[in-house]
C-alpha cells in the first residue's frame, strides 16, 4: 500500500515495464491501492493495441509527444502534444502511434498494469499467443474485441 502522506517521482520514475517495444513507467497503480493506474508510455512508431474495451473503468489519454490516432466507438481522434482523449467505461477503443513514435500519459482502471507486466515477463521467456494474451488481459480488466494490428503484429 502507498504511504498516504504522498510521494514524488523523478522523470522516468516508477516501476518500468518493457512491453512489445513500449517503455512504460507505472507512476501509481494496483500495488499502491489506488482507484486508478497512471502510466507514462513511450511508443515506437506505428504500434498500438487491437480494438478492446475495459468493462470495469474509464480510460484517458494525455499526449505528451508525437501523434496518436485514437478510436473510441465510431469516432476517430487525431491528437498531438497537449491533446486529451477520454474513453468511457466499456467503450470499444484502440490507438495507433504516428510515424515518429510518441509519449502519452494514460489513466486506466487500477491493476491493468499487471496485464502489461505479465505479458512482458512471458515474452522475455518466449512467444505469447494472442489467445494467451487475451486470457491474461481478461484477468486484469481488458477484453479484446478483435485481433487486428495488435502492437504491429
């Protein structure tokens, strides 16, 4: 549990996860007993998750660098540094990072970082099938709706 008197992190602070070429720094999340997780993600160009949803909570993106195409339901938003996109609980969504890569702060349902960490750990020891990844994701509150263009695959 987090020290409820608060804490601060320096740049690049927080638990690091290397997930499919994306460097993530978990600023706060499940381990701290919070109601949400906040992750800074540095993405390679032209990657992003397959269409998915989070039945247990909202998600929000604040773009720090680069360009992101973020789909939420039937809408597609193109965002650059300073842009914000809110995705309501249960809405189908996904994103693709632009050709120069990018950096984004993501507020998500607490514990979702455990999905990224578990898949990253398994990938370090071999291949993870999409079926395995979908099962891991479901345990932590993410439901894949398709399997297209998942992280450049």
